């Protein structure tokens, strides 16, 4: 019998999980399910949706802190924060259309559950860097909390980070507390035309190590660019008074290369496209890989695989690549974001010691393997 | 504060342990004499002392792994130690434990500007990393006040912060990978020179785990380009409420200083007596706010904060015009602890954390507690991120005064938790706050944390007696107790 639950109080989450422990019946833990295709397929007869935990229970703009349920819609959240000139600095992406869903449907639960971050990740940190505390129910059926609501807190293990990006395999999370950031007053982008992979990586590295705090460094090859040449894009944000000084400094590094400057609105459109992986819409049958590498190795990875379509984000630290090959990396990690997940791994293979430890960590939260079993391969 | 009773079965094994470790490390790699072991009897929390049973000083990751393997086989408890600067007793030895001194793993293995990182061994000091990359215009951002001595391994164990973590984050936000040795001796590579790992966030879990889960021997740290311009402001206020309000309004207006520190009148005067930093002695509180980045932005922020401070009736505002002057502003703050040490035979440094806006309230409550306990308190805060360091002044030579200071400290931390804060902002739980953990966490919360400990160290051999008020057997913690039989939940909406 298939059962789908969508409780709205923690006690019910706890009771449902406890009941499934007794029956040894696995549960598919999700918010609204828009990212459920990420991960190995699961064999579950029941699903537990946390979408009804959809309230902002605390928002103190002056403290730069928000506590909210996983079901809060991401678009609405961004708009609430924008009203107070604030943002989630890790720039949560919308993978909706990328995964064949509508845009704007995703919730904060999926972002935290999968630890997804956008182009600012290379300088600002990932979703996990902004999580201050969580509440949830483990595979013991027990409610628990970890962390808190203050920025400085080293009380106990940082369980909040561990459950962020665990794809619901450790606990059903019913509440998160996140650190917020002031919204930048102004932004512009500089686009450098016509670089190849190696040149682009070198230039991005040069800019990343200068002290002008760029908030985006990406490279889009000609065949998926909208401008008939490859584009290396630099985003510059800050108070209006600082934009000219920053821009002049970056232009000095760019030197005599061909460039154009995009003002705020155009810049926002470009970075939304990079953040939401728009170059890979609409879906095709070729597997799409997200690859985290040392930036200096990004061009080598592309040379090795020679994919038809790819681009770099995170100043060269992230590759989006569609390829029938499983990525071969000297160092780094990958995820299969889209494609036939039968026969292909969701992530890079772990060494036996790490795999065994991950299994023990999983058991420490979920000894009966009830929560999203096998989604991460364990 | 009670530590686990020494186990006779372990003490009896000392000769055999000594023999095996001597074969591995040589006598040069061991400290066995009473006199030698006494050197390790305490960390930065000097109120507690205990000589370890034996000290091992490995020089390589492989030796660390072998030492742990031997201890695991022989069921010997292990307390890891970096430079011993923990302020919470995290490196307090055990009478029946081996102290694993990691100071000899002190090599910088790789500096990689292309990937904006450096790979260093755990015994490299925090400042040593910055010194290694400074000439090329880089630095390592977290800067705990002990940075001249504390090691990066200890920083990972404690998730250390510092005055600049307001803008740049804590250790956990500034490292990319570690080499971790489990109690079994198994070696794990977690992360590397790339930003994101596809495993569980073991790096996040290890950071701040206080040496209870494994021993870190190598760390890949992010290094940042040094900012173009740095200026500091020194602002005096006639009352602490206005100083607190200035902090809140600055942050609320969208300005994140690199650091924002606050000192109260007792701390100001102690610092003035100690190093003549030029602080206004009559101010009820001062703020030191530092801004870094590009010149136009720094100037803009300083102008904005000056306006906020003036509106709040600041009694003095000074802006550094040179590096020398900026360092002068910081001199008194950086010397605050030794300065307070001069006006009292002993002091007890607390480390609670609260929502910023509660600063005036907790200051008022602390004043009341100070009168109640008859002990003075000097206040030094990382005000920008709500991290308090009240220094309780006492005299250990007066019978009962240490206990009184501890009780006063415990009351302050309980207040922090009641106000929505945390027991410890950056010093760690260690032995010091171990027994207060139930103030912040329920039994279920703590059981879940202890189960994690079991996943890494099922025999509780690694740094036992720290962090958790009670030790439970892993087998007991692992039992599933559920109330079965209730099915279907007709009242819960389906989707």
C-alpha cells in the first residue's frame, strides 16, 4: 500500500517515522519533491512530505537571522528578504526547469537538504556555511535540535552542517535557522570576449586572488554563449560609491582584451542564467554532471572529456558538463544532476574507509535505514 | 568538575605501552618522567591540572596512525593536544590517558595560489600560515587571540574564531579539507583543494568536535588576498546601552565591519594602565570597529558608522590615519586579558553568545549578579557577533572563591541560553561547560550527538570526559525504542 503523508506538526512526523521503523518500511523524505530526481532511485512505498512546515517563525532583519520551515517557497523567501535589503548570500539556485519542472516552485527545504549554492559560493560559502541551527526527527523517531540562532556557537558537534546536504538520509528536518546578509547596493558585470578554456581559467584565477572582492567569475564557451563568442563574466557588487574603483581595478587586470560592461539589470539576467544552469535547458538525454574541482584542473577535465557542452562557474572551481562519460578526476567531486540514473553513479566513488564511516554515520541517525535509503548509495 | 575515574587496567598496561611506543617513536618521541609530564598538565584553562600517564610526540601522520592503533588495541585513552591554548580544558590530560602531542607535525606542505589554498600539518601555528603567504600578499583569515601560539589542528578541533570572523567566518568557513586519523588508526582524506565534497559534510562535523571524533594531521586552508585598505574606529560612549545600540544599528543598516569589539569601563582602565593605548578612561564603553576592503568602500562605511555613533551621542570618535594608529587602537583590546590579570590575582574568562540586541540586557543582569556574588567582572566582547567574554575577577587563594567564580560564570551562561544564545561562542565545551550542556540540549539532542561519537570512536577512547555530561555505552544509545502499532494517521493530511 502506498501512503503519502504531509504532516504539519513535529509530533506527527515523529509518529509517522516511528511507525515506519516498527514496520521496517522505508520512507521517501521530501519537501515538495522538485529535487527528488537528485540521487540514486529509492524503493519506497511511502513518502513523507514536509511541505506543510511552511512558515517563517522568526525573522529579525536587524540580527540578520531567519528561522523557517522547509516548505517555505524560495521565490517568496527571496522576495521577503529583498524587502528588507537582505539575501541568502550563497545564492540558492532554482533547478526546476533543469529537472523538467516549472521555475519558482522550489522550497528552501530542497536547497538545504541538497546543500545547493550558486555563483557566489566561491567567495561567500555554501548553504552549509549559513546554517546556524536545525530541528528535525531522526530515524529513531526522536525529535532533536542542533546549533541555535546565534552566529558564534560551538556548543556540541556541528550536526546542523552534517544534516545539510544529507539529502534527507539522516533526518526529516522541520526547521532551519539561517544567517542572512545585506543585499549589495549595486552590481555590474564585465564580460571578456573570446578567451579559450585555459586563458579563461588563468584570468579568473588572477582576478580571484586580487583584493577587490568580486562576487561572480564564470566562463561560457562560444557554442552555448548568447553573444557569438566565448564569455568570461566578472560580477562586481558593493556600495555604489565603490563600484567605479572596483571596476577600474579589474579592468586593469583584464588589460587589452576585448570586453563590455553590463549594467545592473543585464548583469542580474546573466547571473541568474549561470546560477540556474539555464544553458542546459531544455533537458536532453545526455547525462549532465556537476563537478567540483581545484580550479587549476578545470581545463584539463574538459580536455580529457571533450564534451560538446560545458561551462565553468565558481572561478573555475565548478564545471557543468553534459557527457556520456563518467567524470574522471584527479581530485574533486561530482554529482549526476540529470540523466539516466540507472547504471550511472550519482556521485564519485568513495574509498572504503570513508564509505564505511558514512554508513556508520547514517546508522547513528537511522539504524533501520528508513529515511531515503540508498539515495546516496548507502 | 569530575573526570572519569582512572582505570586500573589501563594503568597496569603502562610498561607494555611504553615498550611498544618506544619501538615506534624512540625515547625521543616520548615524555615519561614525572617532571616532563608535568609540562602538559594543563591547557589555557589553568584552573584544572592533571599530569598525563605518558606523552607521545609523533612527527608524521603515519606515526599518529600507529600510535592510535596501538592505543586502540590496548584500550588506552588518548587526549590530543596542539599548542595547549584551549580555554575550556579541551586538552586537559587524563591520569590514565596518553597525551598525543602534535607539535612536531609543523610543516607547511604546499602553498597553491592558483587554487587559493595552502596545505599544512596540524602543528603549524595559525599565524605561521599567514606568515608563510604574507610576502605574496595573502593571509589566513581566522585570527584567534592566541594566534601566535595556537595550532591549526587545535583551531579545527575548536572551530576557532577571532575578531575578524564577523566578516570572514570561523575556521569551519575557511578550510577545504583535512586528513583525519580515526581511533582505529584508519586514515581518511576529507575534501581537498576544491570547494565541495559529495560525501556527508564530515569536514563540518569534525570542525569543532574538540578532539572527540578523530585526530586531524593535515589541513587544507583557504587563503585570501590581503585587503587593499584597513582602517579602525575607536568610539567612546557614556553608557553601555548606546554602545550596544551602535553595534545593532550598524549591522542592521547593512554594514558588516571586519571586526567590531566592545570593552566596558573596568576593561578600558585595566588596558590603559597596562599599555596606555589612549582609550578614553571616563567612557562607560568603547567600540573598536575595523573596516577593510577597497578605499572608497571603507571610507563610505566609516562615514556611515560615524553618523550612527554621533546620533547615539558618542563621547569620542577617532579614525585611524595610519597603520601605527590602527595598531594602537587594537593594542589595548589585544592586551585586555593580561591587563585584567594585573588588577586581580585570578580571572575566569567566560564565552557565552547572545543575539546582538540583548547586549544591554545581559550587561545589566551581569551587574546584578556581580553584586550578588561579590565578584567584579570586566567585559570584553566580540560585540558584532554577540560573543561575550566576561572576565570574572577572583582570588584562588581565598577558600571557596574559585567555586564562587565558577557558579557566577555558570549563571552568566545560563542567562545566555535563556536569551536565545549559546553556552560557548568560540572556546568550546571541553570540561568547563560539559555539565551545562543540558541547559541547551535535551536528552534526545545529546543522545544523537553521542551516537555520532560512537560512529567514530565506539569505545570512547578519544578525549573521554569532555563535552558530554554523562557517558553512555554505544550499545545502549543504539537501541531503537518506539511505540509501535499505531497505523495510518487518518488525521494527517495526504498529498
